[in-house]
């Protein structure tokens, strides 16, 4: 597992930001620290992930393997367990922070 990464709510996550900041500077380096070169990167079909040429070239160059956005629908059930786990962890962190702040 990597650390949680948050995007400032004022930032528009468009194709360029996704590729140049989130992938290049945050996500891929964090994944490589944990998994070295033994991982498959997956993404889904949200608009920022659909930046075909440049993002696909980056992922071909920087990951050992990846599953592109055209291999499942935008509402794929395959990603729901991951989403649920992340939101569970976020909720737990919020609860702990709340308890600490009210103690």
C-alpha cells in the first residue's frame, strides 16, 4: 500500500494534470517504491484518464504493464472494492482526527 494522496479541491484534474502531476510526480513514484517493477497499473474511463496518446505513451514507458481505459466501462464493478476500501480508510482517519480534536 502507498500513502494516501489528496488533490486540492481547487485544482481541476484534467488530462494534463493527471499525466504530468498525479501520474509522473506522485502515483507512479509511490507505486514503484512499494512494488519496484512488479505491478500492473489500472485506470478507468473518467475523462482525465482518457488522454489517449500522451498518457498511454507515459504508461507504456513508465510501467511494467497497465490496463487501459478501453478495457472496461466507466462504472466497472472491478474497481468498486478498491473504491470501498479507500473510502473506509478515509472515514477511519476522519473519525480518529475528530476524536482527537474533541478530547
